[in-house]
C-alpha cells in the first residue's frame, strides 16, 4: 500500500442536510399527490374526499416547511477584517465578501472571517 492513498471521508453535515432536504420534499410530494388523488377520485359527490384529501394536501405543503425549519435560520458573523482589522458584520450565509475599507477578499467559514486563499 502506498502512503499517498486518499483518505476516506465520513458523511458530514452537508450529506445530512441534503438527505433531510430530499426526504422532506419527497414526503411532501407524496402527501400532496395522495391528497389530490383522494380528493379527485373519492371527492365526487361524497364528503370522504374532503375529509381525507384536503388535510393531506395541506400536510403536503406544511410538512416540508416544518421539517426544514432549521435550514432557514441565519446567524450574524462579526469580526475584524483579516487584512486591515476593520469591523465586519455579515451573515453565515455569506461565502465570500470584499472589505469596504481595504477591498481585501474575505471568506466566511465556520462563522469566522478568513483571508481568501489562505487555509
């Protein structure tokens, strides 16, 4: 075996977020389509379609939003510019920005500010 074998990586937060997003969307679609099918097939002339179909349609719209509520949160990132020390305020959704004073490129990673291109 050589010493330059690639390191195996464990699935992390990105994989978990992608899986939970896919699961939430799939579950919402299944509920929504089931509600439509029940409403359109059993709903003709009976109240059964409204009793079961309409709540399933509403659940199909609400369940993905409820399951993904953690993904909609943002937090502020405050810190000095790594180039000039000027105070910078941004959100954790920002990937890269430019300092308004020195125009240096800043990368936001793990709620901290770093110089672009420096690890």
